C-alpha cells in the first residue's frame, strides 16, 4: 500500500485545512491586501461560503449571530491595524453573550511585529482583543498552525462558550512549509472534549427532594438551555412540576408564548407579571442562566436569598454568584435536566399545581391587557405598542426575528409571538446597538428559505445600515422594520427629566426608505398600523432586502422605571423598596443609548 506523501503548503492553506475539521461553513470578513494568501485559500475551498461586509464589526457580529441561530462556529476576518480594531466591536458582542467564533487577523511581518517597529497600521492585536476573547494568540511559526487552531476551538467550546482570536503575521500566511500527510486528519473528538458532562448523583437527589416538597416551583432558563439542546427536557420538567418558566433574553422560545407555562420573558422588562411571580416562588430551578442585570431590581437579583435555589450551569463561575444556591450542579443543561426528570419519575408524583400556573398566567394576561390598551391609544403618529402589535400580526409564517434598539426591543419583547428556540434574537449582554442587521444577514445565510425580519430603532439602524449593500450584493433579502421616532428617545426623555435640556438627541429628517432604495433595496414609509400587513406583502414580493420606515412617537415603555431601578442597584439602593413597582416614573435610565 503506497504511503501518502507529505504536504507542502503555505500557512494560509494550513489554516483552512485545520478549520475544516470543525465543518466550518461560513466566513465573514472584509478583504485586505495582507490577507491575500488566506483569501486565496478560502476561495479554493468549495465548502466555505464567504460574505464580504462593508465594515469589519459586521463580520464578527455576523459570526456571533450565526452561532446564536445555529449553534455552529463561523470565521470572522480582519486586516491588520484598523481591521482588527473594527473586529473588536463584534468580539464584545460574542464574548458577553457566550457565543463561539474564531476571529483571524493579520499583522506586520515578523521582522517588524511583536514588538512593533513603527510601520503604518502597527497594532498589538493580542492586547486589543485579550479582554473580549476567551483565548488569543499570535502565530509566530506556520508549523504551529494546526496545533493553535485546535487550541482555539478547544477554548471556544469548553465550559462557557465564547470567541477566540488568532493573529497571523502576513509572512506566516505566505510561508511554505511541510506537514505530515496525516497532520490534518484529527477529528474534533481527538483534540477537545465532546459530550455532555453529567451532574453529581447526590446533587440530583437533593434537587429532586426539594422539588417534591415545592408548592410554587419556578424555572429560570438561560442561554445554556438553548446551547445544550435542552429545550425538550426543559419543557418536560416544566410539565412534570406544573411550573411557570421564565426564559432570559438569550433563551427566547424555550417555552412558546402561548404555552400555559409562559408568563413573560426577558426578566424585568417583561413587567409586573415577572416581578410578582418570581417573588411568590418558593423553589427556583436556575438552568444555564447567569442572572445578569436583566434579572435585577434596585435590591439586586430578583431571585433572593429567601428562595431555595437549584442552580445548574456548565460554567463553575456562574454557580453561587450573584444568586446563592441550596443545590448546585456543574453540568450540561440537558444532561442535568434529564437526570432530574428521571429522579422525579422514580418517586411519588408531585400533585398538580394548576392554581400556581393559573396565577402566573393571570398576571401575564393582566399585563398584556394593559399593553393592548396602550396600543389602542389614538394619535397623529403611531404608538410604538400599536406598531409592535401590527408587526407581530404581519410576521410571515416561520419567520425569524431579531430585536435591536434598546427601547424598541422592549415593545418587540412584549408583542412578538415565539414558538421555538433560535427563532427570536436579542443581544442583551453587550447591548450593542446596530448588531441587528448583521445578525439578520447571518440568519438569512443560515436559513435561506425562511423569512428574516429585523425590528430596530432608527438610532440603532444607523450604526450598520451600510450593510444593506452587503444584503443586496449577496441576495440576503431580510426585511427591516424601523421604529422611527426621529430621536434617541430614552436619552431625550432622560435629558428633559434631568435638567430640562436637550443635546444631540435629535435624529430628525432622515428617510430610511429612500436610503434603502439608494442601495438598490426595497423601501417604503409606513404611517399607520393598518399599513403593516400590506407593507410586508410588498416587501416579500419585491425579492430584495427591504426597509419599512415606520413613523412612531416616543412613549415611555411601562417597564422603564424598573429598568432604571436595576441601573441604580449598589449605588443608591432605597431601603424598604420591594421591587420595580415602587419606583417613581422619574427613574428613566440615562446611561444607556437607546432608540
């Protein structure tokens, strides 16, 4: 039998061969001269699909959105210097939301880099990305590329997932060297852990004991439930316990919005139904959730020391902080839920708790009635609640939806129906305005036959609207719905509330529909809720990326006081206040950009 010959290839070709072990399919980036060897290697690999963006930040945001929508990893490319700085913006999105991606940048040749010698575009890329990646490294020798790529994937997927970064100097990409014939034959199972870490048996038994005695059990589900494929197990446990389920912003859809277990999602911005139900619970199962500030009021986490907490998380640093637990499991969410379900089934069935579920659903229904009353308010310019309700009704069947723009996401969160996980997307933890269009484009790449809708504010849309050009060039026919109140709405309200001034908050005079047409896309104005359905039909029929510029007025969302209270936690907490319901309307947040 003939022996396979060694491979003589350059560093860029080695890099592409190494990433293909992980079945990478998508590459997002912006072309650059120093990247030429890598771009050539990508062009020669038929299994890779390249999307060229107009700004590198969109590349990392698209890779993050692709991970959120599919659970798979993508590649984001940036030229040296400014390209790396631009990539960093989206790396923050991925890092704060625990989304894996691999960023590749290039740099000066090795004779002039690390330390840099003063050439144009010099940048210590390692230092720039260190705080917003799980792991990063400089590739000083092309022979180490297979090893370092595998290390990057191992770090990206281990524990809490996240972005990783390799900086590859230009001469390393171009340098030719010899690799053994079997160098690139390793499968992921041979260089990183594959599988689902199971929980400690004693912890499972203790959790089952707590739940058998619970009168008002509650499940808080975070992004870890989605990442581990634990949605079915979570729904089974909820039914077994007759427990309401609170999905975080990273877990939208783990219970359907028409499920008897649903009473709101996203934490404090879901209104008093969430605050009151969480306060009434006696045992809380927290699974794949970090209890970030979306789950706080002015006293800290909504899950208090008075709750008996069962905490399940793959990341050990998320166990015990900021929420103390009675039982903890460092384990994969699906494995832990399946073991817990088995433990409960082996014991006396828990009595049905229909009254507890009915109570939570009743609170949700009352809150929704309040929102519908707001949506019914007449006015010369549309109420944002009216637009959100009309968009929800007009969404095409099977559509994926992205929520961008701080204040706009509140209304979207309230009205948009959701049936399954990985169909509704927010970016809660970096809260980076403008992520929405790159996310939507990545989702359209992943699901070319499904409608993809971005619901955004006018301020947020301005950050990345240049990517309409990317959408048109690649036939990514997303529909963009803009809540256009011609201002940084919350900021303007906060300025008027804190001194009666206004500075830099106006965004008047922009016709986003005309801008869309200038990019070769479909664009039209929408002035009334009754026009939404027809606008969607025309947008779909156009077979182009589309922008619906919907003129709305600014109305403070009813949960803004609670959102403001969360921002005050640990700074000026008010003794005796029991929750956001007791916070005055004057507490509009002024530290967060929103539109």
